[in-house]
């Protein structure tokens, strides 16, 4: 038999997970929620248009941007290397 959770409880659990340094599994276990159920809540929340708009309007994480730049440079060098081997 599946358990019904209050929408406010779901939202608070998701906010806790997003603002915590622990894993989603740890958060679910701490709250007594089945991990797969919790993952479904996270998936549903992150695919809502309002969440996407909030996510797009957040300030950029400069460390993440630097990491992305390095990844792009590595991929460019790899592409050049493999193109020259033909």
C-alpha cells in the first residue's frame, strides 16, 4: 500500500535535499521516505517550468564555468588530434 504525502512535506523535503551537503539517499533515509519515491519527487520538481526558470536565473557558479571551459578545451584538443590522424 502506497503512502500519501502532503505536498508541503514533499516541497520541504526537496528544499532540504537541494540545500544540504548530504546525498539524496541520506536525506530520504533521514525523513523515512523510500529513495525511489524521493527521486521521483526530485525529478518532477526539476522538470517543472517554474523550477527551470528559477534555475536559469540563478547567478553563475564561476568554478563550474571554469571547469566547463577546461572540458571544452580538452575536447577541442582531442578533436584536433584525431582529425590530424586521418
